[in-house]
């Protein structure tokens, strides 16, 4: 049985070798997705303007940059240095000055209690060795009355993705590089 540290190191290694997502037009995807996602949660466009937002597990930065582009002050954290470099470049290419990227774990954030008005974490906590501890940490850095948005995958919401993943695993085996090569086909 793998230890929590081994699991975390394995996940970080995977994302350092294959930063995610590697979508060509992240701005279009996120620009179409976020207003709908937030509206479904009862959050109106003006609600997050000028607010302090934490993107916990930011990957290559598309959500952090979307919030910054809407007028939020964004701090985005991730453990993958290659992803953080891509995120920083993505923000610089868009001239976004209200977003900063830091290497931190969602399990031990280096922020004071109540530092953020909004905390956003998309598809991250279930990849940690302690999802509940990560959730508690996100709650800790959220100000009282703030908004916490956590998205997690489950076996039903990802059926099409899981079917493609099973096919890739079948033809490419357990090698992550071969899986990525097959998945991009």
C-alpha cells in the first residue's frame, strides 16, 4: 500500500510530465463554461468582481486567468512547477496583472485564516492523499460568509471520459507517456 507522500509525489510527477489541461484554446472553453457554471450555483457576474479569489490546484491557469480577466484579485496555487510556468506565461500573454501563481499544496496553504472571498477548486481534492483535510484547509482560508466552489469527479459524471480512458489503458498499458500519446490521437 502506497503512503500519502508516495501518492502525492506520483500525482505531482504525472502533472509535471504532462501539464493539464493541454487544450489549444483554453480561453474559449473557460469563457463559455464559467458564466454558466457560476450562474447554476447562484453566483452573478458582479459577485466576484474586485474580490479575492483562490484557485486551489490551478493547473495551467485557465480558471485563475478567467477570474482575473473579470476583475478579481486572484492567487492560484499548484504543486506542478511546469504547470505553474505555463499558467504564468498564459497570464502574461493576456496582460493580466491581478493574478499570481505560487507553488503550494492545498493540504497546507500558507495563507492566514479568512484570506479569500472566493475559493475555487476544480478536480483537485480527490487527487490528494487527504481530500477531507484539503477541504478543511480551503474552508480555513475562506472568509466567513465567503463562497467555496469545489468540483470533484464521480463515476457517473465522467462516464464518457472513463470509457475513453479505459480504451487508452487497454491499448497503451500502464505507461503514462504511451497513454498520453494514445489519448492525443
